[in-house]
C-alpha cells in the first residue's frame, strides 16, 4: 500500500514537472516571437490568427459572426476584457492611420496592439496546457501511470504544438474539448449504474459538445460519429441499453438547441445556417480549381482566396466531384494523414530528434487498444472520426504563396492536428505494452522475482 502511494506521488510529481516545463517553454517562445528573436516568425499575428483577433476585438458578445463560429471568439474577447485593451485596435487600422500619426503616437499604437496580441498568445498557451492535462487524464484512465507520462512527455516536447499554441488559433482548444468528449464517453462505456452519474455525464457532453461545435461547425459531424460509435461499441459488447439511446438523443438534441441561435443568425444574415463552413468551401474550391476556365487564376487566388460565387459545402463536395471521386478522396485523405502528415507532426526539437521514432509505438498501441476491449475500440474509431471533416482536403496540393511554401507540398499540417493527441495516446499505450513485455521477460528469465499477490503472501508459512 505504501509502495503504491509512493508510485502515485512520483507519477504526479513527474507530470507536474512536465506541465510546468511545457508552460514555461511556450511562454518563453511567445516572448521570443514578440521580441523578434525567432527567424521567419512575425511579431504580429498573421492570416487566420489575425482574423480571429480582429473578430474577438470588434465583435460584441455573444460574438456572432458569419465568418467564424463564436465560442473561440467569446473566449478571446473575455480574455481581452481581463488582460487586454478592447480599444487598442488592429494592425490594419494602425496602418491606415499611419500617415496622420506622429512617430511617438505610431509607436504607442503599435505597442498597444502588440500587447493585446501577446495576451491572445498567452490564452492559447493556457488552452494547450488544458489539452496536456486532458491528454494525461485520458491516458491514465485507459492504461495507467507509465502510459500517461509517456503521452504527456510527447506533448510537452511537440514542436508543432509549440508552434500553434504560441499563436492565436483554435487547434489546441479543439484538442482539449475533443479529449474531454472521449474521456466522458469512456466513463459511460464503463457502464456506471448511478443515475446521477448518467445525468452529470449527459450535461457535460452537451456543454463540451456545444463548445466544440461552436468552435468548429464541422464538429456536428464529429460528435454525431462519436455518438454512433459509442452505441455500436456498447451494442457489440452486449452492454447496450435504452438508456444509452436516451443519452445519445439528449446529447445531440441539447447541442443543436444550444447552437440554434447562432445557426439562425447565420441564416438571417446570409441565408445559410453553416455560413463559416461555406466560406471554407469557397476557399478550397478556388485553390483546387485555380486557373481553370470559370475560376480565379492562381495569382488571383494568392491575392484573395475567397473570390468567386458563393458555394455550399455540399455543393463543393458532391457537385464538383463524382461519388467515386468523393470516396477515393476520403480514403486518400486518411492515407495522407497517417502516412504523410502524422510523421511530419512527430518531428521534435533538434535535441530530441530521435523521438520521431516514437510513432512506431502506435503499433503495439493498437494491440493494447484491442486488449482494452470496448474502451480501446471507441478510442480508435473516435480518433478516425475526428479526422473525417478534414480528410477530403488533405490530398490537395494548395499551398499557394508568393514565396516558397512554408510547410512543403500539400496543406498545412494543422488540419490533421487533432489526430496528433490520439497518436500520442497510442504511443503511451504501446510504451506500456512494451514495458510489460520486457518486465515479463526479465521475470521469466529469473532476473527479477515475480511480485507476490496478497493471497500468496497470506498463505505463506510462518517461520518460527
């Protein structure tokens, strides 16, 4: 009993050390970016991060906008209320007023904008730390202490998380919410009999699912897939009950009810419930068909990716492509995600380059998922479902910039970023499986004594 308690203390101590190191490392990176010490990184937010900041700054609560879903914007605006300046303006506004500002006034305005963006970057670091905590908790629940520490270690030193968590993008928030969803479903799969637990789990699923769906509208599909897989896994394990169906219907209905005001807002403004998704569809259509008759030229797409007539997501996927092409693209997207982008996301900082080979631990991790039974299969299918909304665009080669592409051919790796956390969990499960095999080999070879069980200890004869 004492030894077990010591092991728990050591595990928590190591995790706290990793947590604090990850926090400080990311904050130091943010400071280096703001001070212009990192080559190739702009001191100011750019592209999507700049758009998120502008909308969070300018859009009053509840931050409804047809350009971006509201939850991430509300989070950013709330953070600015406490740690920022809602009247600082944006870099574009400062550039427009530059002619009538004195050098001292211009410097002061730029400093105010930079301070606001620093606050936004720190908010993203906080969401990355929440994702680390959720990753550790889920892996600990599934496979124990060693696996949880391995997964946390990989997240702490992940170069790509450091990159995205020090900007102002929604990826880390989505990873956190996604892991919490899976964690609650795993707890439900363990089939608690307490009705209050079921009620609390349902409420939490509605709250977390609503936050995820209002951060990225594609999560309506992801959560529906998770609900279906949850019922399928419990049904195949002969543990399904009507209560599972009731919880599933209540969760999805609750998420739709929470999101309904925003969906109605979109319909009133532009005549489309899922306006942000349709904006993305126009972006990808222009990139895919750039230069072809009836579409913007490649140079026009470089200057502005959302040109041309509006198009819905359904029209882009199913009217611009045959059913055979759609099926082939999704399969190819999963192949690209697992074979091209995931290995790229496992590139770590130079002193830890060997950790890229940690990806091989996913193979024994898949074996461990099989041994976990229903929980393991749900984890595996949930990870694949998470990738589904972006799988269609992964085969495209659409990095069109004035300069050389920063990420190589293809799309930016952050579109497969949610898959990274699940791969790290599989690596943790695989590391635990390998550790068990090595320990069993040493015990069988006689190098270590097999630990005695409580029954064996109690039945051992007493020396007199």
